[in-house]
């Protein structure tokens, strides 16, 4: 499976799948779940949004369907905490 890490609080504009063949597809998450703050566009299959909290790497299965049938792929997403760049006391 593909493995991808995103950073907490950073916008993911559109992480779009490559379509080998097919049209008029509807996408759904069929196993696992997306991290809080991310969404799956049911018409394009794109994942976008802003991850709200760290999320341990875990498999997520997404299925594309049309009148000709269905096909699934599994990816692994992870959301890492934003790196601390410093702090100070007033």
C-alpha cells in the first residue's frame, strides 16, 4: 500500500487518485477511517482538508464504484504533530 504522512494543521489542497480506467465513479471509505479534519470527495476521490490531530499510521481502504462494478485500493495515512519551533515566557 501507498504510505503518506501529513502534518497536523497544514492544509491538504487535494490528494487525487490516478484513475486507470472508468468513468462516473463514486468513491467511499470502506475500511478504516480518515483522520479528523480530512474528507473524501465522493465524486473525484480526492482527499483534502486540514488534519486536526496526530493520527497513527493505519490502513484505509477506498472503493470506487460505477455501473460496471467496483475496485478498491488501500493506502496508509499518518498525521504527525507539527514540529515545535520554540517558545518563550513573557
